[in-house]
């Protein structure tokens, strides 16, 4: 099933041949990214423009409405890379939510780089005309749910949990994509939606008739944050400096995680990944500052011990520039072993052909993780 939108951002070939020789990349590259107007999409466009200016490479950025539509072309080999989030990386690796369906399963995702800037938060924004001050105030309100986007929905659930709520405490409103959910907030169809604070849609909401408010995360509320991490362990408390309603202020005390994350699959050619990683790092000065929050792609902001393993091609580059350690390698090896354990459990479950697939896979994956000495999440 291809639910990828047909919009394509293409960049011309105006670069010098000398510069192009620095990176051994094909003249045509394709990424999937978040919906148009999102921070992930805007940053991919900015990176593509820098690639165009410095090389002969033409980067197409194909927006996908949800995690599945961004990951499906990657799985099929129709794009080389995906600028995604925790859904298309961590949750795809884990084989959970939409990726736990029988036609999916745990994916051999590999990371090249991730935006760990800390300048932005990833949060649930609420319409400014409601008088909401805390996430607990969302009780009984209309909250967006994106079909086919488990990362967005788990993140929303995590913020609800911080406020002591669940989906049962709010009115869930389904949308077909990220952009549609924020259009719904602006137009009064829903009261709260999840996004990065620097999303174009968040800025639209700020300027819209209802306005926008980000309820805060109190660093002293350890119980609330513990509830949040039980749902989404990848969150960290963070004070954002960039975003709608935030720019030019002292900042917004909330939470965040790496976003976007540039991914490939394990089988992607090592040389291609090496050169893409090299281009991302060495062209950073050319795209830094060209999209809100884009500074987090810098090499010195990379977390080499994240929750999804790095690709061998990326590691090869990191070793060349002394950005890789024995500790990082050991951590990466453990993550690869985690993926292998999940894949083996998946194949065994498929072979058993259970009548209740969801229950069987849930039990099998948790057992495989526990037996392998890995942390059990979801």
C-alpha cells in the first residue's frame, strides 16, 4: 500500500563539479520526510538546497503523512533514506503499533545522524482560546489522533499520562495526517495536537484565530514525568528556545527527543551511507540556520549511544573523524543483537500462524527481549 503523497521537492543541478567530487553520491537521491509544513520536511528541504549548491546531487524530498508512509518506500528500496522520528526508527525496529501488523514486523533500521539540538521541544500544543494551563486540563477536550502514525499518538499519550490522563479521558479525533490534525486545530475541529515547537503548522496556529499554548512540563514533578516515560521512555525534560510562541522569549519548559532522525535499512550500501553521512556533516555550515532548529544535526550534538543502531557506513565516517568510541561500538552491537532477537521471534511467530496475531506477537516479542537480557519497552 502506497499512501505516500505525490508532492515532490526537487532541486536543480547548479553545483560545481569540483565540489561534487568530495562526496561520491548519485546525482539523484530521494528521502521521505514528514508532511509539508513540518519541521522535518522544512529541514530536509534546507539540507537539499545545501546539497544542490555544493554538489551535483539532486535531492527529492517526498512527504509522507505518517510513519508507515515514510517507512514503506524505504523498505521497498524506492528511496535511499528517510528523515523520520521515533516512529519510523525506534518503533519500526521494535515491531510495535502499526509495525506489529502481520505485513510489517521489526525492521532492520539503521541511523546516519539525528537532530539532537535541544533548541526545540516535541509537545502537545493546545488552542489558545480554551484557557488551558496544564495537561490535566485536557480532560474532556478533543485531542488529535493520527491514523498510521504510532509515534505521534504515543507521544500524545505520554503527555496525557503526564497530566494523569489516558485516551479514555479525552475525545479522540482521528486525522489522516499530521498536517490535517493541525489544520483541524486551527479551524476548530480539535483542541490539541502534537508537533515539534518549530513546525510550520505550529506557527500557523500561533497566527490563527485561536492562538496556541504549550502547557509546561515541571522538572520538579517527578511523578508526572515518570508516568510520561512509562509510555515513551525516549523523552527527556528540555527547555526549548525555538518555536511558535517561544521565539524571543526565555524559553518553554517541556520535553523532547531526537528529531528528525535520518535512517536507512541495514542492507543499504555502506559506501552510499558513508558518503551521505559525510555530506551531512561537512555541509552542515551551509545549511545551519536555514530552518528553525536545524542546528541539532551538528556532529558534536550526536548521541552515539541512542536506542537504534548506527549504520556501518556512518560508523566508518565517525571513525575517520574520531567521533566513535569502543563504548559506542559495544552499545551499537547490543542494539543490533536486540534487532536480531526481535526478528527471530517474529519469524517464529509467523511460522506458528497463531489465530490471534496481536496477542501472540506481543507475548513473543516481550519474551524474546526478556530472555535476551534486553529492556522490555511496549
